[in-house]
């Protein structure tokens, strides 16, 4: 694309009054006033022809970034030909996941037709930021014509959940459980797999006494067990419309992803295997089962790929597909949200189909806004209506959770800032009780 620069436009505008004065002063030679715009048009055309050259640009971004971080992207420009301009301008469309300084426009100094500059990128939402196009333009030698190119790129930046607080929080939770003896109890002494035969001591469970071995050795001996490792923990994240509604300024799905990553970190630490399943109207992400701490980075990247969806959740399709993929008993952690009894009924029916084979744990966030409306003292008739409606919604919500519990589903309803800690505690408790 070729178009005039601001200099050419101002020069043409400055010549218009002179042409008008010449036409008024010399009506018979009015065409003399056209000399300036014609000359400017010719010079612009010559400048456009002289400035034609091949130009390319590309953007390089880090392999990943965390939400709320500022990373540096490197923009490189290359122009071919003789008499290369001293600088070129690049524009980048930021998209909804990142913000750029100066709306993504920057000048890059060129030396021998080559140049590069650093562009700060501030990440604002989780997901994959894609930079599909770059706009590159430069002036001709006379500065009267722009040469512009639209360059297609295939650069993407995975924006991952910020796991720095998760690591700190996870380490604190893990250390606290270890200090309280829960981790040691999980690893040894309260499980199903035989570990060792030890001499019976006061305080040990008498049901663990091995009477045959005790008779042979004339001392009481007891069997010591350990919890089975390599349990399968499947995190099923509902990415439907209702999960994208904000809670305390952050979408519910982001709260769920943070809690999922925290629990996955602890589960991998304890030797269990973890998988991720995301869905809305149909399954979107279905990862394989992974184990070991190096696999946590892969889970983090998969979590970043969970999109914000506006579609309604299809529990039947999603949970049936998930159950068909599982070849052994697993613990399924379902992060979801419901506001009407119709969608909740579909969820209860889907849960009833899998609860007989797998251990199902449903995690929901407390609707603190509804609770505030229901508990507030009404001052007007509208406040009474809102309070009654909120109380009815909370009553329906409690009814659904009670139905799930009657089916044998474990339910965690937690505040948005404590859901991760509550989920880890629930997982550790289920593992200690050997229910996985």
C-alpha cells in the first residue's frame, strides 16, 4: 500500500491558498495555480517509486508468560535495496489478552537495512495471545510517500496462570501437613498395601496384629501398611458460560484453574497421577495421565489453553466421554457452577452414572453476592424482592448439593480465596481414608 505522508498533505494544503490567489489575480491564467499541486503529485509519485523495496518484520516472544507479568518481545525489521531509510515504523494488534505501550506502535532505527527493538508486553488475561499480523511502513527518500506492508505471522504467547503464589502456598500447605504427621500417615501406616511386619507397640491398631507370626516368634507383631501410590486424579473443569462470570474481579474459571494447579502440584508430590479435562458444550481439552513433578509445566500450559466460553455446559456429553476414557477407578474433581435447576438436574444425573465406578468430588464457589443480598436488611420494596429471589436461589443451590451428597458425591463449597486450600485438604483427607 502506498499513500502520502503528513508532510505531503500539509504541503498540498499550503499550496491551495496560493493557487486560489493566483486564480483571483489572473483569471485568464488560472491554470498557473495548478503547477504546485501537480509538481507535488509528481514528486510524491517519484518518492513512492524510489522507496519501493522488499521489507519484512517478525516478532519474537518468550516461550510463556504469567498473568499480570510484563515480558519483553523483540521486533525485528529488514529492508532490502539501496538508500535504505534510517527508520521504519511497526504496528502490532495487541488483542484482548495483552496490553502494549503506545497502542503497539513503535519506531525502529535501521542500520544497513536491519534493526530490532524491545517491546514490553503486559499480560492481563489467561489464554494464548496470538500475533497474526504486523504492519510495517517506511518513508521514501523525499519523505512524501509511505510504503506499507501487512505481514502475516504465526507467533503465539501462552499466558499461564501465575503459579508463583501457588508454589509458596503449596509448599506451606505441604509443610504444615507434614508437620502434623498427615503426609507421614499417608505414606505409611494407614493404607491398603502391605509395607512391613513390625513389633506391636502401644497405640497401634489391634486389628493389624498378625496372630500367626506372633505365635511363631512369641511376641506380638503387627502388619504395617502404606497407601497405594499412582492413584489417578482427573480434574474436570467446566469452561461454560456460568464459569466465566466474575467473582471478586476474577472469572470463576480462573479461580478453579488456580485451585486445580495447587492440588495437582500436591498430588504429583505425593506420587499420584494427574489428568486435565476441560469442557463446555463439548469436550475441549482431554490430556493423558501424567506423573512426576516435571509434568507440572505441561499441566500449566494445558490450563492456559482453556478458553473463556459463552456456551452452555453439557454435563452428560462431557462426563460420559470422560468416563469412557478412564480404564481404572479414578478420583474426578469437577469444578462447575449452576444457577438454575434445569442445568443442575442434568449434572446430578450425569454424576449418578459415574459415582458408582469413580470417586467424584464437586467443587463450587460460594455465591457471596447472593448471600449478601439475602442477608441485607431491606429498605424498599425492590430490596424485598431481591432478597426473596436471592434466598430462593440459595435454597435451590443447597438442594442440589444435598442431592449430590445423597448420591455419594463429595462436595466442597468454598470462598473464592480459600478454594485451593480447601480442595487440598479434602484431597489429603480422602487419600488418608484410602477412598481413592
